[in-house]
């Protein structure tokens, strides 16, 4: 079983091509923005308004939710 504290997101950043999430245990997950069309197509303001949840990230302006477990498994958004 995975300890929830280990995969709790603590920060979110964007590069030109990637979403980078830092976890509570210090790991960073970098995934292609192409996997998340709503985030890829959104402006910086909408991308910057997010809520960190115990197991993921929520962007209320974009109606986008990403789970850390799915990111770790390499799952693109559908």
C-alpha cells in the first residue's frame, strides 16, 4: 500500500511542454502537457488557479482534476 503522505502534491509548475508536480517526499513528476488538453490549451491565469488535494490537483476554472496515482502510472487524461 502506498502511503498517502508520500504522494501528496506540494507544488505545481509548467514548462513549455510539461506539467511538473513536486510531491511531499521530494519526488517530481513531469508529464507531457499534450496528455492534458484542457491544461495545454488554457492560459497562464487559469493554469495558475489550482487547488492541491491530498491525492491530486483540481483546476476549478478548467473543470480539470488530475490524480497523482494516475500521473505516476503514466496515464493521460481522457
